C-alpha cells in the first residue's frame, strides 16, 4: 500500500498512512523509509530528522556509525557497531545538505555508496534491467556531491564581496554549466517516470520549481503514460504554484477547437508574443494578451467539466 502511494506521488497520504503503523509492523523499517521519502518530497525537514533518527538509531536506541572517526551528526564512529544501511545514510546525507553541513554530508554520501556496494555487485551479475535503478542511484549520489560543490561556491561568492574583479567567481556561469551537464545526463537516461522523478527530486535541493520546465513537462508526460496521474499533476502544480497561478487566473485557451475562433483583444498582441520569454508574463498580467472568451467558449468549458464529472483535483 505504501509503495503504491509512493510511486503514484501521494506523498502526503504515504506519510499519514505509514506514521501510525510502523511501530506495530514487522516491516516497520520499510514504513519509516516511506515516511522519510514523503517528508523529504514535501519539504518537511523536521519530520525527516525524526525519521532519520529512527533509521540510524532504531527503536531501541542502538546507533549505526556513518564512518569511523566521524564526530557530530548521526553515528558515534565505534568500530564494533554495524555500519549504517543505505536508507539511513541516504536520508542523512539529504538532511546534512539541507543544513549546509558539507563535511557530514560527504561522509553520509560515502556511507551510502558503501551500503549499496554489495547489492550493486550482486545485481551486476544478473542483468542490466535489474541493475539500472542502482546505476541511477549512483548517479544521483554524484549529483549530490556536485550540489555540495556548487553550494560551497555560492557561499564563497557571498562571503567575498570585496574580491578583485579578476578573481570574481561567475556563479551564473557555474550554474549554467551544471544545468547543461544535468540536461545531457537526463536525456541519456531511460525514458521512465520513476527514474526521472528520483533524479529531479535530488536536483530540487538546488533547483526551484520553475528552473527546469522542460524536464518538469517530461516528468509529467512520463508519469501520465505510466498512469501515475497524481504524480503527473503534482509535477505541473508545483511550478504553477511558484508562479502564483490558480484556477481563477487567466485561461490561455490551449486545446480549444479551431471552429470556436479564439482570438486576442489587442492587435499588438501578436508582435508582443514574440518577445515573451517567461510564462509568468501570461500568468500574472499582460491583459492585452488575454483571449476573447465568449458564450461558445464557456459552453465548451462546461461540456468538458460535465464529461470529467467535476473540476476537483
């Protein structure tokens, strides 16, 4: 049940379903994993800390070390204590990146690689299809390290405001280079909603909802094709929410039949459309670009609503 909710993008439902259940269940650790993922995807960092603490320390208070000799964060570094497992290390790394604790995050990423090493080697002996998700995970760990490097540069730029112009770091150029690399990687990945979703989730540590529109649209399409309709909807709603759009905002008329003859209320609109670079111009204003909606369009809208049954999300 939790797996279905997770894959379908029902992170809120997954969190609510797993939270009261994991203490009683024999598979409580798996339930905690689902809670951790839901808390992360929803940006509930305090809840994620609670679940990470359970993954690392367990219900009885035992502690699994991140790395021998590590001080601070989770783990006590004793050699006789079992090494932390994959989920505990991975979510610990996310938490430390969110807190800008770079050294602890790097230790947790290394612990994640160690935890997946045996599983990865075993799957490699079987077939490519089964090992592919682990390969994607290895890629996301590398991208987490790239995020750390970029964040460090960001901090360096903010703390060195009096640098000589010759030594100034072009943060925008570094960001563009990172995005270009990430786009090339994503284009080479398997066309799969789960793969794209896991990659985009990690990248959200440094990217906003509207930073990678093409990748977001691709994720929504792939999710819809895989019948993960809630995930497909969420992929679109997050950037729209960031832009301040809502159901009461302007309607652009996409998908309206040609016979309805949808036009604009200004002759200058056509030339202005060429200059539009950001979707928020359409969302937030530019009333001269709004189409002329008449009764025929309202009737068409009502027909679609009736056919769908309602307008409820």
